[in-house]
C-alpha cells in the first residue's frame, strides 16, 4: 500500500510521536541522474536527512524523514560536480512539502484567504501560502485581456487609494496599481492594447484615463453601480410623485392582521400613549421631556406615531454554537476548557481559545456539574 503513495521511496520504519506519524525512508534506486547533464551516477558523495510534510491521515500529521544522497557527477563538461538525488513524483527541489500536500493547500486557497488558512493550520505562514499560490499554474499572469473591470481599493481609508483591475472573462485579478491617478491608470491601459471594454464606477479619473489611453475603448457601468444608481433614481422619482402623507398598505384588501405585542413593545407603546395624552392636554414639549425622561427628538417622534413600534432583537450567534451539545455534555463530565478546545480544533473549530473560554464559562453557569465517574449505581 505504501508503494502506491511513495513509489520512489522504501519505508524502513514508522514511528508515532504525539499526533504525528513519522516515516523513516530512503530512495529505492542505487543511482541518480544529474539534473544538469542527465547522466546517471553511482558514486555516493554523502548523505543527509531531508524532512517533508505530507497530507494528514485519519486526523494525524504525516512527516517523511528521507535519507537523501549526494552523488559525484563524472561528466567532465557538466558545471555541477556534486548533485543531490531528486524525487520528482514526490516533491519539488528544495521544497519542505510534498506535491500532494501543496495541491491540497491550493484547493483550500480557492475558497478562503491565506490569512484565514494560516489561522487554521498554525504551522504555515500566509506569505508561504501566497508564494505557493503565485507559483501554481492557475494563477499565472493572464496575457491579452479583452474585457476588464476597474475599481479603487484603500491602502488607508480616506487617505491613500490604489487601483485593482480584473479580467471579467476569467473573473481573476490581473493587476494592482499603487494609485488611482490618471497617469498611472492611463499608462497601464496603453500597455495592454487588446482591451476593448472597461467596466467602471462613476469616477472621473478612471473615465479620463481610459479616454486618454484609447478613445475606441467602450466604457460601461459595472453591475453594482448600475443597480445602485437605478435604485436612487427610482427613490427620487417616488419622492417627487408621491405625497409624504401617503402610506402603502401591504395587507390584502379588507384584511387587517393584528399581531401580538412583545413585553418590550407593550412597555414602549404605553409610554408613547402617555406622552401623546399629555400633549393633547396642552403640556409643552419641554415639560414632556422632563416628565418622561426622554430626548427631544424622541419626544417629537413619539407624538407622530400612530401604531405600536416593532422591536426586533436578533440573537447574535457564537462561533461555538454548533458544538453546544458536545460542550454541555463535556461540562457535565467535568472536562477542562483546554481539553474541549483541542477536541473542537480537530473537528474544525476556527476561532482561538480566548474566544472559546468565555463561551464555556457562560454555559458552565447554566449547566450543573456532574462527574459521571462518581454517580452511584442503583440496583433494583
């Protein structure tokens, strides 16, 4: 079975350390080809240990400890007198991860950011993930873009902005410019004469840069700004055409639905009715504010209300809510917070222990502690 996953290596020993399987192995062949002149050599110069990380197996890390060899190159014309044996189907030269693991990381990077994946893995930096992403064939620079989208992005909000350009046919970013001024954008567009259509926002700088670069390029509004501007125009038209006193009834004709008020809505509606009753008796607003302890703007808004308000307080979900059943059970068993956190990390929990610990404390207050090992057995 190991020969299918490690065809170029011979496994000598398998060790388990904590949560890691360690495979001690070496190359099967007695010779190796020189990477420069491709001539095979049998003369061994020296040996060294090369460590590679592979994909996880059944939740355990896999580490390959390879006893690699250095060979003498006997070809007089070869520029390299000593070379190291390579394992092309297993890993790239100088790499610390197998090709199989790199492909798995690329699949994860297709759906999340490098920073987010770094927080999950804890053993690889976001810079390494970005280098791996740039080296892959799926993220090479796209030549000859035809339809592009252009927009600004913030180095520092309200202070300094750059420009991002995406190929709308492949839906991938192709350039990040350090600024959004006319000269920078114009120079980039001139360096790509294949561009025919540019989708942009309402920026005057982008419009002028595209015009100066090539007047034949068709400029269109991007989809988000198109619908955003359409919504604003419809709102302006409705405000001009409809009087402010008109109300749009959402209930069907002849049907009135009465909803039951919550306790908070009932208390607030009682306060509103008291304010309106005092106002009808001639109490001035300045006295209403002091009598009911409310803000002047709130008082005026209460005087205009004709129906009970809606108060919706949505429960803010916690990142550990999906594991609440397991957490409550572990609390009853007397498990420690660190033990629960390590167990949930193996199940895919993404947040840190500083976020997880207060959640356990809140549930521990609500959950009585029961040590299942000390419950007496009742017979009969």
